[in-house]
C-alpha cells in the first residue's frame, strides 16, 4: 500500500509537465512533493520528508506570488 503512494506522487509530478501555465505547474509539483513527504513519513525517511517539505513550500509559495514586471530604463 505504501508503494502506491510513491507511485501516485510520481504520477502527479509527471502530470505537471503537461500544464501550460507555470502557476499550475508549481501547484501540481507542490502537491506531488506533499505526497512524497507523506510517503517519507510512512517509510521513516527523514531526508525524503525534509527535502519534499522544502520543495513543496517553495513551489506553493512561488505559485501564489504576484508576478513582477520588468521595467526598462530609458536608454
């Protein structure tokens, strides 16, 4: 049963590459990383837990950040 969670996390992560918007990609990758973190808890693997919580945090936070527009100086 635990292995299926790992396979589900992999499948969710792979689907992110079929999205056209970067925000959607980051949110799907954040969800996949959360699933990987739960998988890490179930197999008692602290590096898997920590790494994926960090990835999930960055992916989700960056997906909610407002885009900054580049300004050009008058040359």
